């Protein structure tokens, strides 16, 4: 929504950020970790190896 807006004044940027936070904090949802850190790191290693093998 705001990614293409040029903010001339820092106060207008702050106002937009505060509006976004207020709207999204009305019904907050907790972050729920669904995988262990080891599982996530293993996936990162696999993806990294795959990217290395397909690099030209």
C-alpha cells in the first residue's frame, strides 16, 4: 500500500506507520513456532546446496 509513496516529511511517514500499527494491533496474533531450529537450519542447508549446484 505505502511502498510506492514518497514521503517528503518524516512526520508523514511516522503518521502512516502509526496508522498501520494501530490497525494491525487491534487483533494481534501470537507468533507460533511450528518447526525446531534444527529443522529450519537443515532446510536452509538443503536450499543453499541446491542453489550452489544450479548456479552457472
